[in-house]
C-alpha cells in the first residue's frame, strides 16, 4: 500500500535574499539562502514534512506563489517577504485570500530597525510571526508550521 503524501510547507523568499551571506552580514548573518534551505530540508525531513523552497525579487511572483500554495493545498507558507513586508498591499490581499496559514519570517527584528520597517502588511494577515533569530527564525517557523492542524 503506498504511503500518503507528506504535508507540504512552502517557503517563499522575497527580494535581495539571494544575497544572504554577503549582504549586510551584521544585520542578516553569514548564512546563505542555500545554507538556510538545506537546514530547512533537513528539519522538514525530521518533522515528516515536504517542502517547496523559492526566492524571487519580484512582488507579483510572490503573489502567484501564494496562490499556488493555496491551489496545492499546502499545510502552511513561511513567507520572508523582505522589503515587500512593509510596502505590499498585494501580498496582504493574497494572504487574506488563501487557505494555508502564512507564518511571517524575518532574520532580523524589524521593530528594532528603521521606523519605516515597523509596519508589516504581511503581519496584518499572517497567522504568526517569527523574527530576530537569524537563520533560526526559519527553523522555528517550520517547527510552528508542523504543529498546525
């Protein structure tokens, strides 16, 4: 008898996160996005979760990927929208329109940074936020996603 498919978590990453490791390491740490992806894949395996991991510098692509997560009946979405967190009503509307819970993820803590980073449109619709833990923010968010019904 075939085993049922694993529940899948979509991990979506926004602009400039492809430069992690080199971009402002004093703020974002030294881990690359590839290293974070591997940490998450290892953790997902221990949590019996499948994972889709993506990065784009384009806002509309993130919206499309949120819709795909919905269409594919994802268990949850981990979203690090990066700068779009603070500007994108389109992402807010997309999160409100989909069924999978969205967990907002940030390497740094935006509340401890420049005032323009204090507003989170993503956070207005997200089920939870994990921030300020560096690469561990992603791991904590994945653990949280695993506990969701």
